[in-house]
C-alpha cells in the first residue's frame, strides 16, 4: 500500500522511510544556504524573553521605581523586551524583513489577517482615546504592539532550522525551571509568606507560561521523533507546577491534552507518532507529580496544603459562598453589561471594570481576553479578530498535518500547541498582558506562518 500526495510529490512505502520526488523548484533553491546568523539571533531573542519571564517579579518591582513619565506614556517602557523590540530590535527586524528576502522565499501568507487585527486594535485604541478611557494605551501596548515582530520572524522562519532553535530554547529553559521550582519550594517552606528582597525570591507566573513552551516542545519531540527526554520534562514540569498557581496548573493540564490530541490528529498521516513514548512520559509525570506533590504538601508546616485548600479551592469559605473562579463570573457579567450599551462598536480600548465602594474604587483586570475584546470593540471588532485567528488556525493545522520532514514537524507541532494553549488560557487569565509571553506568542505565530508559507517550495532536507 502506498500513500501519496500529488501536490508535494512524496509517498510512504510500508517498511521504508519516507521517499520524496522533488517537484520543480526555482533554480536558486538548489543552493539555499543555512541562515545560521538568523538562528542565533532568534535564539538570543528567546533567551531574553525567557530571562524576563523567570525574573519577572523582580523586574516588576524594580521597573516602576525607576520609570519616568515619558516611558509611561509611550510604548517604550522599561521592560527589557519592550525596550529592545521597539528600538534596536525594530530596526533589525525591518532590515531582516526587507533585506533577507531570497529568490526561493514564497510569499508570506496571512499578512492580511495581521493587518485586520491591527485595524481592530489600533482603530479601537484611537476610539478609546477619544472616549478618554484610562487604559487605552496599555491595551494597545499589550495586545497588538508585540505583533510588529511577526513579519520579520516569518521571514526568518522560511529558511532556518526550527528544530535547532527549538532544542536550544529547551536547553536554555532548564536552569529557569530549576530556579522557579526552587523559588516555589522556598515560598511554601517559609510558610507561604511574602518574598524577601523586593520579590527576588518570588516564583513568577510569567515564568510558568514561558517554561510551558519549552515543555511542549520537548514533549512534542519525544512523541514525534523518538528522542525521549523524560528527565528534562520532569524538570520543566516541576518549574511550571511548583508555585501552585491555579491558572498555570489548569493551563499545564490543558497543554498536555492538546499536545496528545494534535499529535494523533496531525501525525497519523505519516505514522511518526510514538505513543509508547507518550505513555512513558505521562506515567513518569504522574509518579513524579505524586512524589513532588507530597513534598509540597508537607513542607512549611503544611503551607502547600493550606494554599491548595484555601487559595485554590476556597475551602475556608462556606459552600454556598464559595467561588473557585475568584470572582471572574461577576466581572464578566459586568463587562457584558457594559458591552450591551454599545453592542456594535463597544466602548473602545482601555475600558475598565471598577469595583469597590464609592470612596475607594478599584480597577480590576477582567481575566478574559474575548469578553474584554467584545466589551471594547463590540461585535464588529470581535468578529474580525475571531475570523483572523480561526483562519490562521485552520491554515496552520492543515500545513502541519502535511509536513513530511520530521525535523520540522515536532517544533511546529509544539509551537502550534502552545499558541492554542495561550489562546485557551486567555479565556480565564491575562497571560498576553505580560510582554515576554506576548512576544513569545508572536514569535511562534511568525515562525509557523513562515514555515507553512514556504512549505510547498521547500526542499526535503536542509
């Protein structure tokens, strides 16, 4: 039995490796060089975002103390990623986008989708400014400005070795995972009290989501390429789960389910999925989780146990008043009430929910990107964003399913799964409000966009 795809010219034969009958390619593609400079530049960008995520609590304490008014009123605040990508990094990105285009590069797909999202967020940001919404600039900074890196990242994604960059990122994430796990253990060993030294010893939830990308990439490699990395996965899982942050735990659980689902759905065409490896990893994670969980429950006089019962499950609150969602339902209802006042175009970016007594009002985060987008941009803006996201999702999913190169399949599978996971987590948390996570998301989107744009014209080997 032979399975073939005429559009790519490859086929599978039982008992043999994938064979490839190369389609007609541009003459220049036969001598396509490796873009090693681009690989190392992207690696350094990822390292910067990883460091920012791991040390986010410390930076969050230091930056406001040293901020000045001009930085607060412009996109150029003092976060390292923001300072870099909107200044020197922006200039380098423009140079890459316009100068590194090669004759064998296919046209980048999805630019119109990005422009549609720019229209929504910049347009409604301006509308929010005219409405004098207090947070219009903060929303523009958080939800759309990081996307300016996507075009040049997509250009790089057309001729770099994604597997090499992904492996480097996983390796760099291991020390960060060890540190975040130790900080989580230290937090509960001290009875779950506040940190010491302006947050230096506090675990960071931003680190958990950046480490999750490394975890998903390592797990995807174990499933799709046979390179089992059980110890690495256990270390990364400890760094993600040790602080016992409820949203991160839920996101970690979803990421595992999503990766297994997409592995089976997208990898069965080429029969490259190692289910046995997945089972071994999951059994190791379950056993390690039980041991590690027992340790976390016992240290600090049972501080971890009290944290789970009271902070996560609200066990100290009477059953009829218990709200494990942390009041999110009431906030979402209030946001929908605000949206109903202007259902078509919303209130503009920067609208906020204010709670508390009249004498002491408090602005609180909504913890739901989709309801927030609905309230701020109305049905019109939300519809444009959903169409853009769903179109990219369908295109990327189909392209990954057709990916014939194992070295590209697993990093694309991992990045795609992490992007979907972040979109899922945006339904109950403000994960994209952290600059390191937002930039990581757009790097993954850009790399996948470049890979599937180039897929039909790519040679079967580097």
